[in-house]
């Protein structure tokens, strides 16, 4: 993903670096099936840990967590290796399971592929009950396959519509106060048009078009439109009948109609400079937006296309290498890494919502009454990746080893629709391609 602002990328998009390397992940023809178990080992000695090298403040928080763990006891010593973002997922993909570390970080959507290729072990037997119970339901949903926990994250992510209160008030546009009175898609579109009528260039909306829609940004940001329309990227292992429904096509027709009123945001400053009154974005946009707008910044849920407002969720998670000979020591480190002190230090560094219940509740940004309370409320209503009801809000991207194909085909369809293609035709093409790939790979069975 490429943003128009280097600063926003480094300070804000860290929670979405999860989306950068997915195209490098493909099923390698390895054995399928969950249930790979790490060896418990002695619980003592040196363990190896791999992590992606995020922004400097994130790396410092992680290095501090490792240093504190190493000095807090004498039984286990952690050797940390940081690998550049651009190479991280490719490195895990190219490394034989026997050469992988005892503990490794991984992009949430890549988890199923690594389980499929027997590179991750379930962590339930190695982390404490306290650690598991303190993880938020949304974090646990992203890291679970067939009832087994393969990953837990220090932080999560979320989407919303940022609005410039001053511009909305000037145009006489009423806006939601939260999830209970979210805009319908029609109301959102009407607001966009009304605001555009008051704008000198007729552009009132920022969709972060500068990130490109034929990318993971397209899937992460706009799959919520599909889910909110009652559809899904994948249902029971098939895209046909889930992605290419008339309701989803209608929703993307509405999305297509917004282009007329959308600032292309080539400089990444459409919202902060006041050119757009509305910006479709994530929690990572808050620091820059808050600094630019101050008290005029309001955070709203995404519009409801009929099945309730939805948001994406998920970020980097931590797990145990399938071939570790010291699962007990690996689990001890994860218990330490995922405590409130370390989680709070990391989320202070990157501004993301905490992945633990207690740290999230104590967060100045996300607690009740905080400026990003909406994101916490959304994450408190997780759907998982399959049971997408009207009442749940935060949806996990499909947990499947075939996810790279799903996201590539959907995001291309989205980009084509935005460029003027017929939604029904584009979605049908994407669904056929996804289903053919899954058929060619026996459905990417994980059990």
C-alpha cells in the first residue's frame, strides 16, 4: 500500500502494514490440516523470536518488552530478530518450517496459510488461561481455526467515517452520534451530495483513493460494504452466491456513484486541508486528523447498506512455530508480551486499539467517553469471519489459506467498478475466479 503522505504512513498505517505483503503468500502445496503440535520442552533455555520491523516507536516498544522479560527471570532468554516489513511475510513463506523461530509475529490474514503449510502450532496449551481470557473477542476470532487458537495480537484495527463538524453544520447536514443511529447508505449518499453542493470543487468525500483500490486497502476498507449489504467474500468455501448477489451489486453501484463527489486525494491531505468534509478511514488516521481539526473532528460508523453497519478488523498477531522444541518457554514469553504493560506501551506507540480487554478499557483514546470510543464499541461486537448477522459489527477477513486469491480478485473487481464497470459483471467474474482457484486447491482444507 502506498500513501500520499510518508508521515501518515509511518505514524498511522502501522496497523495496516498487515495488508502489505499478502500478495506474496500462496499455498505452497504443503500438507493441509490443523492439529500440528509443538513440543512442550523443558521451559528453559534460549528461544528465537521473529517480528516485523514497524515504525521506530513500535520496534522500541517490542525491544523493551524483550529486555524486561529477559531480566525478569533466569529460565528463558529471548533472542529477537526484526525483519523489514517488505520482506517479512515473504521470509516466513520461503522458510522451511524446521528453520522457523520458536515464536513469530504474522499478519492476521496470513495465519490460515501458515497453518495450512504446517508452520504454526496451536497455542492453547502454552499460553495461560489469563492471557487467553483477557484477549478481546475480536482478536481471538481472528486467530482461531476449528476451535483452536493459533494467534493473539497486541492490538487490533478499525474503520469509520471521519467528519468535519464545521463543514457539516454549515451545510445543514445531520450526522450520527454512534452505532445506534448510523446513516443508511441512502442517507450517507445524500449527505455526500449536500456537502458537495456547498464545496467549491464539488468534492466532499475522501475514500483514500491514493492507496489504490486494487490492493489490500480495497478489501479492508470496502469489504464492509459487502458485509453490510448482506453478502460475504466467501461463504462455505464459495464466492458464488455470496459475493455476486444482487444486493452486493446494488451496494457497489452506490459506491460507484460516490466517485463524482470524491477527492482523489493524490497528496494525502484531502481531509486535513478541508477539501473533503468526510473521510473513510481507520483509527490510524486519528493523530493527523485530530491535530488538523481539533474539536471539529467527529468519528462516525460506516453507512448501513441493510445488514447493519460493519467494519473491518484485525492486525499483526503472535504465535508459536510448529517445529519448536520449547513450546512451554514460548508460551511464557507470550504471556509476558501480552500483559497490559507491554500492550499499553505498544498501543501508545502506534495508536491502535489494544488487543486485551483490560488495556482497551483503560485507554484514554478508546475508553467510554474517549475520542475513539466508537472503534472499541465496534470491536466489542465481533462477527468472526462467517456469522455476519445484523447485530454484529467487526468482521474478520476470511480465514482461509486461499485468502490471497480472495483479496486479489475482490479488490480488482472493486477497482473496476469504481472505474465504471458493471458491478454485477465484475463481481461474477471475481466469484468465478475465486471458486476456480479453490477448486484447483481442493478448497484449501484446514481440517
